[in-house]
C-alpha cells in the first residue's frame, strides 16, 4: 500500500513540474505570437483573416491525422486478428498431430494385444 501511495505522490510531483514547464513554454510562445502579429499589423496585413486561415489548416490537418490513425488502428486490428487465427491454427495442427500419434500408438498396442492373444490361443500345452 505504501509503495502505491509513494508511486502516485512521485507521479503527481513530476506532472506538476511538467505542467509548470509547459505553462512557461506557453507564455514564451504567446509572447512571440503577439510580437509577430503586431509586426504584421504594422505592415498592413489582415491578421484576423491570416490567423483564421492557419486555424482552419490546423483543423484539417488534425482531421486528416485522425483519419490516418483510424486507418492504422483498423490495419493493426486486422493484423492482430490474423495473428490470433494463425496461432489458433498452429495449436490445432499440433493437437491434431498429437491425436494422430496417440491413435497410431493405440492401434499399435491393440494390434500387439491381438497378436499376443492369438499366440496364446495357438499355444495349447495339453
């Protein structure tokens, strides 16, 4: 129990540190964005339209990325299904081979028993 509590405490400390770093990076990025947007405004560029175009492009890229990920997931799922089927077939083949060997062994024992019975019947000490 103590190990689990320690694990979670350590994870929280690490994540809080990462959150702080991410916040710092976000402040830097926002500052740079503001600086470049102001420069474009001074140059007479319609920054609102420019920003909107970039956001639309980002959304399209996200959608395309999501579609590629879905396609990849489907392909992985199909590959996993084929792998499971191959493993199942392999197990079935091994079991079938064992059953055939077991049947041959059983037939051999039966044949040996029949031969011994036949020899016993042929031998009549009287």
